[in-house]
C-alpha cells in the first residue's frame, strides 16, 4: 500500500452513472452510531450494509495483464480479483457499488453491482475516486470501502461487519509473512502504522525498520452512518483551498484525520487477504497457488 495509487446504474453495468460534484460544509460533531438491534445478525447490521469498491485504477503496473481491461478484472486462481471480492460481499448480503474508470461496461458485465464512473480516473488517487461516490452513499447506513486490487476471506469481512465505530481500518498484524512472499526486501513497500490501544496514531510514513511497524493497512475500511459523507465534504473543502490536495493518498488522508483529532480505530486481522499491486505479485501468487502454499494466506472465494 506504500506506492501512490492511480484512481481507484442499472445493475449488471447496463447504465453508467457519473459521480456528481460535492458541496462542502464543516464536519460537525456527531453522536456515536447506534448499536445493531437484537434482530440483526451477529456480524453487525448487514441487512442495510453497503460497500464501495474503488476500481478506477489504470493498472499500469500490471503491464500486459491489464491491457484492454480494468485492473480489477485481472485473474487470480481462475477468476477476476473483483469476482473474488463480490463472492464474499454477496455471502453476507452486502450491496456493492463499483467505482470504475476505463472499461466500465466490462466491470459491470454479468455482475450484480451498480457501476459509477469516475470521470477523472486518469488523475487523483483513491480518495478522489471515493469522492465521486457521494451521490450513492447513504447518510443513514454504515459503508464499507475496499480497494479493487485486493482479495479477502469471509473471516476478514466478518470482522469488519462486526465493527461499530465511526472510522475503522483493517490492518494485518501478520503482514510480514505476506510481504516476504511478494518481494525480496519487505521494507521497499512498508509503511508506518502505530497504535495506542485500538486507535491508530500514525499511518502511511516511510520506515527505517520493519520492527517499527505494528501492522499494515490492507485497503479495507468501514465508516459509520453519515461519516463518509462528512469526510468527503471535508475533502472537498480542502481541495477548494489547495487543489494539490486532490492527489492525496488514502493513508495520508487518514493521517490528516488523526492529526485533526478524529478517532481512527484499527480492526486487526492475521492474514486472510492479498494485494495484487503489480504483475510480479500475480506471478508469485500464481506459483504459490499451484504449489498449495497460497492457502497459508488466502483461499479462492469466487467459484467458476
């Protein structure tokens, strides 16, 4: 998650929606989100849970693997990355909106999702892609946000569904095993993450030693009812004051919130996910899958 990211209707991709511009107002103090009712399932109130997948990235680091298709449709273990995510969301009854860039018709084809087009997908970053989701973000329900180039297990999503605070961030406390599978030197794509209790107090900076790192952000977040609206409007205000803020990364955005006093809580996991950032990741995962070694990290969730 260390490198800056490119930008990441009718169901089934038939209708392409375009995100509208935001109107900003100050982020007002909010009461804590209500607890799920007793009639809800044990994994939070998933009867009304929505998810947004940020999949507008150009996929340039995938090389030919992402030629003529979005990065989220690159295949791993026999199915597109997107389909592995959707299989987990659908298992829990979560309704999904995919933020697309190029090839939105391919993103939605044959899938039970709403596709919203980021009209500025060639600029900006994950936060600016998320900005264009505002017209479809509920003010009364919690919202999950995930990157389009990750896959995760049912157990990982269950942890996020059980969360109940305003801003929750999934972190892998066993991240070093995965980084050693992905690269020769884990410090080349390792960012700071420091906790005080369950709150994240530092995230996204370069580190000198992996011993300083208490976990790694995996690209999966949860926001309480109304919170994402308020944070995106805050983002819009910052961009209005300084257009360079448009390009801020998600971890830098989270660090800004922390610095300004917003409580950002960690949801710790121990493996159960993968990030497919580039072609080398896919090559190593494919080899590990063929040998059976990938089961120590993640097992395919999409059935083909």
